[in-house]
C-alpha cells in the first residue's frame, strides 16, 4: 500500500475555549491519513419481470427463474443469510383504446426482486452472466463497499497519530521551540475558533483484479486525529 501525506496545522493562541485548548502557548495539530482500496463486497440487486395474460403462467415462469438464480448465487459462495428474495409483485396492465374509448386488458406483469451480498467480488462478472443465462432480465445498481475494514481503519488511525506527532515536532522546530506534554487529543475536530495545522499521509490503491469492463473503482477510507501540545518554556 502507498500512503499520501496531507497537512497538519499549528496555532499559538489563547482563547476562551479552555476545555479544548489551554490558555498557555500551545500547538494545535491535525494528523490525517487516507487510503484508496478495492471494495471487498458487492451488494447486487436484480429482478425477473414476466408479462402474460395468464397470471398462473407468469407466476410459474418467475418462480422458476428465481429458483435458478438462488441456486446460482449459492454456487458462487453467497450464504443463504446474504440472499433476500422479496415478495412477488403482480400488476394488471391495460391500454387505452382510442377507437372504443375504453381501457383494454393487456396482461399481468409479475416481478420479483433479489438482493444478495457477494463477498468474492472477483467473480462479479461471472455471476452477472450466469444470471442473464438463468432468465434474470433486470439489473439494478450494484453497490461496491469495503465491509471488512477494521484492520485498515486501525492502521489509518495509527498513521494519523504518527502524522500529528511529526507535525507538532516539524512546526515546533520551525519556530525554534520545543514540543511539551500532550494536553488533549480527539478523533473529532475541537470546538475552537481556529483551524489546526494539518499533516497527512495517503496510501495508494490496491491493484484492481476485476475485468476492466466491470471496474468497481476505488473506495476512499480516511482517519484523522486532532491534538494539542504544550510548548515547553
């Protein structure tokens, strides 16, 4: 992974915001870290739509396609609790006849949606093709997410802390002062009327392994930490 570095901020000030920053000279810094990673999970939403004047025939066709699609999903390693097949939807369709000034029955539209979670995103193109072959005829938006991100976020936080420390020293050296004890730290911006001096690092995207025609793009994860240090007298 490749990390990018963004900024850190410092301010010497006294303020009424005593709970967040001290009244004595201090450094207010922000450590920042981000990484672009390949999603590890695809949330796929598809549907089968069937139109027929015979409602039973339409329902039977939909049921057959859904059954095949569920078997296909499981063959791709999708767990049963990661598959949600919604209730059957039935719509009676009509068309206005200008000659008779009447609504004419044209058939029943029967549909059913399936939402599933695919953990092996490398097989996403294969799964789509298998669904097409099974009779699925509606493909809604697919969400690509990073679900297993605890380790990545821990690394990002540690890197943000490192950047905050480096930034405090960097700025102190620039002003010819010494970094003192840590006064406060937070993963959220502090309630102060100034912006911190920011320093950060960005990690490069992992190599994409999906086919180019089904590129998921990267997902950006970030972490930041805000710290206030005393300046040694």
